[in-house]
C-alpha cells in the first residue's frame, strides 16, 4: 500500500469510527485497526480513544472526495498534490467558471482543534497579503465535513520539481533553468545559471519581506513551497506555520516548526523564545544553497541528526561545491545562513537587493563586508573562540580545499550524547582528534603536531611520536623530552643509538657527570640545532 492510499484509508476509518460513536453504536476498534499496517495501529488507536472519551470529534467524511465531487460550488477535477496535513485539488469554481486550487484538510487531522486552527491560520495569513509573488486566497470554508481553502491555481511546477529536473551529469546553465521552469526568457536574459537562479529568487525574497512588514513570519520557506507559473512568475505558498504579531508560538506544544532540512538554528533549538523574520532569511539562504549546488547544506540519517548539524556544523561553501560561482554569491549565501540571527541580513528585503545585484553581475555588500581571506579567517577564529568559551560549540571548514581536504578545519562543537571526541581533518586542523599538515588537539596527527598525544614529523606534546618529537615522553628518530627514545635522544632519561641526558643509554651515550662520548657530542652539535 502506497502512502497516498494509506492516508485515505486512515482518514476513512477515523471518520467511520466517529460517525458510529456519534450514532450511539458500540464499536469494536480492533476490527478497524486490523485494516491498517501494524506500525500505524498505535496512532490510529490513539485517535479512536480520543473520540471515545470526548476529547476530540471528527466531522462526517465517509464520502470520499474525488473528481466530480462538488463542495460549496467548487467541482473537483483532479488531485494535484498532498502533504502531511492536506490534499490539494484542481477545481472549478462553478459560478465564475474559473480554475482554482482547493486545499482540503485531511479529515483525521480535524480530530484536534489545533490542526484546524493551524489550517485556518494559513488562510488568514495569506488573506492579509496582496502581492503578485504570494499565492492568493479566495475564501475559506467547510463543506461535506471537510475544511478547505480556495486559492489561486499555479499552472506550473514547484521549485523542488524544477531543481529535480536539472541535468545530473554536468554543470548547469541559464538555459537549463529556463527549460526546467518552462520560461525561455529566464535563459535569454542571463549569462550564467547562478544569475538566472538569483533573478528567479529575487521576487520571492521581496514578497517574504512584504509579509514581514505586516508582521507575518512564514517559518517554512523551502523549494516545495515556492511555485512557478508557466510564464516564469514565482509565488510563495503554504503559510500554514505563519505567525503574526501577538500570536502564540506553536512550538510551545512541543510540535516541530518548519521542515527540518530548512530550519534555522533557533527553530532547531525548539525553545520557547519566539523566532523573528530572520528565520525566514536563513531558510531562504538554505534554499539558495540547494538551488546553486544541487544539494542541501545539512543531511543526516534521522531528524535529530539533521537538527544537530544545523545547530553546530558549518557546511561547505557553495563555491567549493560549484566552481563557477563567484565570491559574491558565496558571501551572500554565507551571510543569509549565519548561525546567529544578528549576523544575517536584517530583512528579506535586504537579501532581495543582494540577489538582484547577483542577477546583474554586480558586487554585493556581503562580499565587501567580509573583506579578504585573512580578514575572514581571523573573524571566524575569533568567533569560534567566543562561542567555544560560552559553551555553544563551534565548527568551521574553509571554503578552499587542496587535494580534497579543506585548508582549515576547526571543530570545537558541542559533543552529542555519547560522543567522546570531536574530529577535525584539514591542512590546518584543530579538534579533540586532529589530522592535518598542522594539527592541534588532544590527539594530533600531522607534519607539525601539537597536543597531549602528537604523532607525525615535528611534535610538541605530552607524548610525542614522530621524526623529531619534543614531549614529556618522546619516541622518534630525533627525540627530545623528559623520557626520550629513538635513533638520537636527548632527555632526562635518554635511550638511543646516540643518547644524551641526565641518564643516557646507547651505543654513543653522553650522560651528565660522565666522560662525554665524542661521537655523540659531534652528532648532536651537527643535527639538533636544526630542530
């Protein structure tokens, strides 16, 4: 059974149970539960218990919806999409003879008033917005036991479908985007893919900025909620999580807010303090990241893994993933996706201005603000030290790579439950376990290693293993330390072919207070100054 058929069956069973309880019949829920897969029975049983106890009631919806069904003068034509909360149909408004989209709340969700309130919240939020790049709502109502929203029908694709249609085997061009959207002008007016994509996203950012000016925060911006007409006009849809000034936060109920892949760090924290319009700026940044590189910045095997990455990790730069992108593009995406709201664009209108500049090939304020590579690196190091001291954790990977490794990888992020070490791998690496040309950490492996345990070329550590370690305990070719062992060793206690120290043992050993060994003395005078 596919997901669509299972959703319909669950809705039908909930409605059937509610109708029979309302009619005073004795209902054996076991018979109904046996009609769904085992993994769904617990949730369905919970719905039945809520109905039986009077905590919830479902409207009569035993008549399934489908082509030909008429609801309040809207005749259903076909199903065009569905999500976790609703099903969307193409319909005909019979009195005006116009095609519309009819969004219908799934009957099973109508059990709890909060779902109905959230559904109506979407209609009320959009109804306040009159903008060519925001999907228009015509009316909201209830018919045949179903709650519905009648809205503008977008005769095109979602941005998610457009990105999926782009070529998989080569770099994208402006014409590729134009073909996927079905708007030839998009390719004709722009030289590169990123210019065309930024031009497509500019009015979306501006429309969200208009919503913000009216006190409405979308909180679920993502490619599937950006719809594109066949003439290339994009619109933002699905304000189901939108919150206006004075509205209570839906997060207080413990529900997730937003789609995990596109959540801002403050949304992912699931805290009671409200989010503001800069959460939409962040989600727009994630959408830009995916649209420019073909991949999401944060992935994971579970929702919790994705949320943890959003809160603590820094993704590779868009420029490192797509070589044709400019430093200006990279700077705009990085600023939009800053971990802390105060570091992002203060408004979506500001972001739309930057996207417009990118579409025209102009310099952006974000790139000028970042400065050169030294200035960017020093600011990131300072920022990393600050958040580490305050306990928030920090991770940074440089945008530039060499032989597949980032030039810099600093990992001081908070440890997850059960996680013992934080690993860093780069030409300059800092972490609990660090591997790189220059490595700093509790365990450091590199040509130059600094740490409690250092393995590599030149090592400074509590315990050093390498060519020339300097450590409390040193093991290497040329070893120096309290206890040193190697081909040549200098230490309080030294073991080696050549050895020198408080106590020295070897073929050529020179200990304090003993007759010096000429060969050992000559060797150390020749080689040790180099180290």
